C-alpha cells in the first residue's frame, strides 16, 4: 500500500526531498514494528526483506525465488567481508543464497545477472523498482569481493567420468540432483552427513513445486532418495567435514 502510493507517479505538492524523507521514515517505522511482530529470530536484513514482500504485489513471487535454507550465522566465514556483503546485497529481493549452492563458474554469471538487476535493468527492473526504492547495487570493488567469496565456498561438481554415474542409481542422482545446481561431488560430505543434506533437498524440491503450482508442469521425477543416499555414501569422503557449517535439515 505504501509502495503503491509512492510509485503512483505524478507530481505531488511535496517536493522530492521531503517525499523521500517521508517515505524513508514511514518505511523504517513500519518495518521496525512489522519486523518485530513477524519474527523474533530473523536477522534484521531478512525481516526487512519479508516486510517489503508483504507490501509488494509481487512479494509472493519474490519470496519463492530461493528457499529459506540458511541463516546469516551459518554462512561460511560469517565475519568475512564477503559474507557481510552477501547479507547486505543478496537479501534485498529473496532469501539469503547459500554460497555452497553453486559452482564457481555459475556464481560468476549469477552475480553478473543479479548486479544487473540491482541496477534496475532488465524486464524485471520496473517490478524491482516498484518493490523498493532503495535497492542498492554494490560498487565494482564490493562486487569483486562478493564474487570471490561465493566462488571460494562454491560447490564442487562431480567428475563426469566418475564411476558412480555409470549405475542406475547414478542416473537417478544425475537427473534429480542437477535441476537447481551443478551435480555435486559425493566427496563433499561424509556418509553420516549425506542423509540430512538429501532430506533438505527434498524440501527444496517440494518448495519449487509449490512455485510451479499446476501439477502437470511439475518436472521433479519420483525420487528414490534411499538409492541416491546409498550411492552418495558409497563415494562419500571419509574424514569429518572441515566446513564450519554442516546444515541440519529443517
Ligand atoms: C534486485 C533484486 C535482486 C537482488 C538484490 C538479488 N537477486 Fe538474486 N534473483 C533475483 C530474481 C528476480 C531472481 C529470479 C530470476 C533469475 O534467476 O534471474 C533471482 C534468483 C537468484 C538465484 C536462483 C537462480 C539460480 O540461478 O540459482 C540465486 C542463486 C540468486 N538470485 C543469488 C543472488 C545473489 C548471490 C545476490 C547478491 C549478489 C542476489 N541474488 C541479489 C533478484 C535479485
Ligand atoms: C529444487 C532445487 C534443488 C534440487 C532439485 C536439489 N538441490 Fe541441492 N541445493 C538447493 C539449494 C537452494 C541449495 C542451497 C541451500 C541449502 O544448502 O540448503 C542447495 C545446496 C546443495 C548443496 C550444498 C550445501 C551443502 O550442504 O553441502 C549440496 C551438496 C546439494 N545441494 C546436494 C543436492 C543433492 C544430492 C540433490 C539431489 C538429491 C540436490 N541437491 C537437489 C536446491 C536444490
């Protein structure tokens, strides 16, 4: 509602500066109240994004772009400049992305695409402007730090010649697990960790299906997760993960 009145265009009697101030103050106040009411556990950045979605006619679409999988403190190296930039820039339109979702090459192009969106370009530019006046784009230096950070913690793709892929469970794994990101290397997790990771992925898949909506458009194959987990465990890494953040299934 606030968004609509601000974006309805035309000249008002208020000069631009005071309108902007009014907007900023109103938004900040409304956000503070709403964020408090909405969740006591959300980080302020995420509470703010949720508030903006609640005000936007496109909010439901935006909220559905990425599942709520990771909290700020679960980011790898949460105190690093890269993590702080991700929290500052990457929850303006959707939930916090996990750097471990994509491989380094993918992050490069995704960050470029997101930067372009943050600059208000593209066919969704108008929509984004509608939603927030204050979408901030990173400086060139920040963008480089952010990209390095995401790439450093990125997903490792499985070797296409990996013996696991020659089996029928391997085929199921390829189809099911390459829909949203590169096919992961089984060495990424230990045999103990994999079931929890796959369980989380199942939730992401049902999340994605909710977005698609109509059942005839659903593409997710019936998942035999038992077989996929068995396969991943057979080729899993032996030592405990050195990563700071083995996420638990939510
Ligand atoms: C201005 C709004 C906006 C901001 C800010 C934004 N995104 Fe996005 N993001 C989108 C939209 C819209 C989509 C869905 C369409 C698409 O994939 O381009 C999306 C989709 C995604 C996806 C899922 C698609 C995929 O390829 O896996 C990832 C991951 C992602 N964004 C990462 C990021 C990162 C990292 C940042 C911070 C550098 C960021 N986003 C900042 C608007 C934004
Ligand atoms: C519907 C989209 C989707 C599908 C399908 C999917 N993933 Fe993911 N995956 C994600 C998202 C979103 C993230 C980042 C958030 C997270 O880590 O939960 C992710 C992250 C990951 C990560 C990195 C995080 C970590 O804990 O190491 C691994 C590994 C992974 N997925 C494995 C798999 C496997 C195995 C499958 C097949 C069973 C699969 N994914 C299928 C969406 C998906």
